[in-house]
């Protein structure tokens, strides 16, 4: 009775591990496909509407300025 329980437990652990690994690979593939799809859609939108690209670049520059604007690069006194 105990040997059968241990065998079933070990079998369940192996099956669970393999299922988890397969699920992780499936999720990574899905993320990669969606990332590619969104990149294609972004390039298509920028191709169809070139002014959007300029707007996005200006927005990212403003965001960088806002993040870097708080840096104090002056030398300390003393």
C-alpha cells in the first residue's frame, strides 16, 4: 500500500513538472508572438500616419527630460 502511494506521488510530481515546463514554454511563445504582432501593428500605423511617429518621438523626449530634470549634476560645496 505504501509503495503504491509513493509511486503515485512520484508520478504526479513528474507529470506536474513536465506540464509546468510545457506551460511555461507555451506562455513564452505567446508573449513572443504578441510582442511581434504589436511591433508589426506599430510599424504599420507609423507607415500609414507618419505624423504619429513624430508625436511619439517628441513625447518620449519630453518623458526623458522630465526624468533627467531632477538630477543635480553640480559639484558639492566645500
